[in-house]
């Protein structure tokens, strides 16, 4: 899989947003490590919030970022007239980077 930044370098912002969201989906590892599963993207967000945000194992900003980048991804993948910006892509890449770093810390704990 190409890194989100690779798409960003070529001004392909929709692809960068898409890849950033799928980087965030690494949260599945956190759920599986804790014996939980989700069948949908929405279910994943709910489970993540219940298990990691409400228990203060992860910062709320990561849950907010997951939801927002999901919305950006939905727009980039399914809205044929989508005009997402460089700033949207930059936010998605940064959010994914921070999300993965925080997830790694939790997994290593």
C-alpha cells in the first residue's frame, strides 16, 4: 500500500485522504488485541470510543480525527464532484500519523 504522503506529493489529495483513513483503520489491531470486533466503519468508531476514549486509554482527539477523516474519505471516494483541498489532505495525513503513533504506544504497553 502506498503511504498517504506519496499521493500528497503528486497533488492527488483524494488518494492521500483515502490512504490516511485506511492507516487509521489500524485501530482494528487494538480491538482484536482486546477481544473485540466491529463489522462496519461506524461500529468500529463506536467500539473504539467505548474501549479507548471513554476509558482514557487514548486521547479524545484521536476519536475525533477518526470520525473526521472517515467523513473526508467518504467524500473523496463517493462524491464524484468532491473538491477536497490540500489542507484536508494535510490534516488527514497528520491525524493518521498521530493516531498510529498513539496506537503503537498503547500496543507496546
